[in-house]
C-alpha cells in the first residue's frame, strides 16, 4: 500500500520508519530537507492512504489543502486535539474515507507494536473501520474512542501533564542545581519528566489547553481523592520506574 505522511519533525519521521516495514511510504514535511516529494499535491496524488502528522494547530489548514484531492483515499489526522480539525472533513468529497486517530504514545516509543491507538469515527463519514484495520495490522493495540469526549479527557491528561511539568521545570531551574542534593525519590521522578518536556519546542502550546482553574481548585481541597488505581500497586510501579532513572542521576 502507498502511504503518504504529511509530517512535521520527529513524529512524521518515526511513523515513516515504522510503516516502511509493511508499506511504501513517502513524506512531505514543512522542512523540505526531510521531504521525499516536492509538494503536498504530489504526495496526495501518489498515496492511497494519507496520514496528517502535524501539530494540532496546523492540522486544519493541511486537511483543507488535501480535501480537493482526497477522492478515493483514506485520510487520517493524528492531531492531539480535535477541536476545529474534525469539522474540516465536511469539506472532503463523499467518496473519500476519513477518520480521526490518536496514537497514545510519542516518537520515543521503541516500536508501534503493542502501543495503544484510539480510532474515532467522523460523524456521517466512512473510513473508521478501514483506519481500525490499518493500525491493527501494524501491531498496535487499537480501541474505539468517543470524538465528543476526546478533547475533555486529553486536556486533563496530556495538556495538564505538560502544564504541571513545565511549571516544575521552571521552579527547579530557578532554584538552581543544588536542588538535586536535596531531592528525594518523588523529585527525581518529577524532574526527569519535567526536563524531558524541554526537548519539545511545542510543549507550551499543549500546556495552554490545560484546565488550570480546575487544577487550582483541586489543589485547595484537603481531602484525599478517590483512587482509580490500587495505591499499593501504584507505589510499587513507581519505584520500578525510578530504577530506570539511575543512569540519569547516578
């Protein structure tokens, strides 16, 4: 199958590597040094399946450009947030198949095999079943997602994690390196996550989507929250995760 990836940086390159074992893959990147073709039109005309792997704030315009050329193709976005993106599929011809997809991992994953991918049906359009089969055949663990609920939950998982992580990174950086002398197990875990976000120049854009008012209200409450995971099992898993950080801290 001919797969066209409209990429932007690491995720597009990672997908190319993973998909190339089963399919013929070409990439069009805004960084032309990473592109296999000279234009978006050339990519879409060649491809049977098009994956739009650009940041969520750029996905809508890319989909608009693809729409007039999408006949007979399966087009999928992997935008982190779907607001304003999914609506663009209404501009696609009726014989185009479309689906909105959310890979629940980043380009640091060792392989696509075993990684979770959500598939969401675009209301009134075909293509979700084809998308489900496509990612399943790659070895991903594919699940159905609810488009209406997607952004609500992602703002409280990905976006809030970015917001908290970036805030911690700023606090730690302003405190200075001596903080490492006094930091215990929780600090080591949180600092590794917080500073890892700095490799992503788009991190502040994701953090902007976090429900900070809700977070601040939660901070002010003194009661313990309901446990969605077994606290004892979570504590053991937490220490196992810390083992992987030994090389970072010595």
